[in-house]
C-alpha cells in the first residue's frame, strides 16, 4: 500500500511556527509607553526565579490584635492560608514555619519576576490579610450563602462515629444558622461550594436540611485532608489579620546569584548547540529536523513556565525545575535518536525514502510512547504528592500519600512540573512535528537522496 505523502509546504509552515513560538517564548511581546511596560505575551524575562537563584524575602507575621485568645489551631490555620495564597500565585519555592508559643509565622519566598526595587514590605503586603471564606450556591462563587468572617464560628476535623470516615464539623453563628437552614432547605440535593478568596476548596452535596447550626462536610480521603480543609475554613474566619514586623524583614541573598545563573544559561546554550550539531553530524537531515524539534520542545517548556499561555502567573523556577527541563530535553534527544536509527534500519532493508521514513517512525513509536508515558506518570505522581492539597492530582493520590504524612509544595513540585510539560512538548515536537517536517522536506527534489537520511547514496 502506498503511503500518504505530506505536502511540501508543511515543513516550512511547521518550521515557521516553531520559530515564532521560540522567539515569543524567550522574548515575549511587549511595548513601552515612556517608562511603562505593556506586556502582551510573557517571555523568559517574566519567569519568577526561586530563592536559590534570585534571592527573596523573609518576613515574620504576627496577629494584629493582642487582646484575642489565639490558639495553636488558629496559628496553623493562618499558616494554611499563607501557603494556599503562595500556591495560587504559582510560588512553589517557599518555606513557612509556625512559632505557636510566640504567635509568629516565619515566611520565606522569592522575588516576583517584575520586581526591580526589591521592596520587602510591598512583597509581603497581601499575604497577611484575613482570608475571604464563603459558602456559595452551586459550583461558582457568584451567589454567596455564608461568609466565614461573620457566619462560621469554628471548623474542626474529626471522624464520623458511624462510618469511621474523616469529616469536618462546622459550628455556625446564630446568623449563620438562620442563613444555612434556609439555604439547605432550598438547595437539598444540590451543591454548596466552599471558597477561599478565588479558590474553591470543597463542593459537598446537600443531603438534608440543617437547622441546628452544626454542619458536617464528608468525602475527605484522609484525616490529613480533613485537617487541611478545617484549617482553611478557620483561616477564613480568623478574628485577626496578620501584620509584619518591619524590623524583622530581611532580604535573602541567593545561594547561586545572577552571575551563576548567567553562567548556567550560557553553559546550557552551548551544550544544547553541541547536542544539535552532534545529531546533525550523525543523522544528517534527520538530525536537522531533530534539532528544530528540540528547539520547539525547549520553547514550549519555557512558555509553560513564564505564563505565556492564557495570561497565567509565572511558575517559580528553581534549580530542581531547571533539572526537570534538562531531563526532558534528554528524553527528546532519545526520542529523535530512536526514530533516526529505525529509519536507517529500514534503508538497509531496501526501502525507498518514503517507505523508510513511514516505517521508521511507525516502528519507533511504541518505544517512544512507552518511555514518555512512564516519565509523565512519574511527573504526575510527584505533582500529586507535593502539590497543593486542593488540586485534582493531590486528591487522586491522597489515599496513597496519607500513609506518609501531609506534604507541601516546593522544589520537588517544581521538578515534576517542568519534567511534565517538557515531556508533553516532546511528544508534540519529537513525534508529530518531526514526522510531518521530515516527510514534507523529503518531497523536495533537492532532498530525494537516501544519503540525507542515513541510507546509501544514489548511484
């Protein structure tokens, strides 16, 4: 059966798209009006570097009221909200410690990407504000039923005595009791979602009308998950905000510094160029296509980190995160090498150019997919184990990870994220884009010679 040919213009279209992605991913799209920078598409300049690379801030938070009885649970709840706000801003390189005896929370986190004046006070301003916790109708936060600041008295993690399953028990104020009774009567069988700031942390179904001022949230997969949810709810109804002791604000020096980062980037660029040149030397035109695909893969990874897609915040890039990018590029090299070797083998069997390319990619596909899927699964497990507790991945892996205690996000999460996006772009570039470009360019008369693809030169 004759293979379906790919049109000659396809190579140029895909190549130009990869060049456009590479340029915009690294340099972004921006404009200046005087000294004002208007960003349309974020580039590498907008990446938020971790504390180990760029440094950051250390702040000590304390309650703003001294006449309030502050418990250890209150301090843990306040810690939970700071961690949640960090994750909501894609800051994964942070450290949060609680000193319950002295009513203090010590927080360390990196500078924002656009930070230029390194104002430590401005950097921590939003973190200590009292959380806005709401109970809303349905799975959106448009119709508010209860407000944590006025209607929720207390949340406590416990076990259901009948089912022995972890739950969160709520104690409502008098006003909250009246509101909740009316709402559960009206919404029986429907969902009432729980929100902290702009993040939904739970969406339980109303099973019965609740008139006692006490409610129960079930469905948690572990006691740790129930405690985390209770902490978040209590954080939304804290009777105090957190203030920062300006005398204890500190600027953290990076362990590597900008000079080390510059050297690292130069070394990485040289290594990337050498790998591409080696692949071109070994695999000729296949190597050229592989180098273009690797460039697209790297550009895609940078785009996912910088906030290129959808106006999202920059992901915090740490040293382990950079390691994830490097490892994913290595996987991309392996993917292209396997395909090139299979194409060579097909030429030895006497195949034509079109037949060798089709069979080579087809025979390499299973090995490439197996390797990439394995790495994707590892990345997903890492992100689920060390990601924010309310994320989908964390909920999926919570039954397993609860055996090892509660985990928080950080450097390992950063590694898993960069490895995941890099591997996904490897599948896009190393499997699809490479195949289309190679099949397309092989239709040009100039390249209708097996020698360009690892076969013997035409007589």
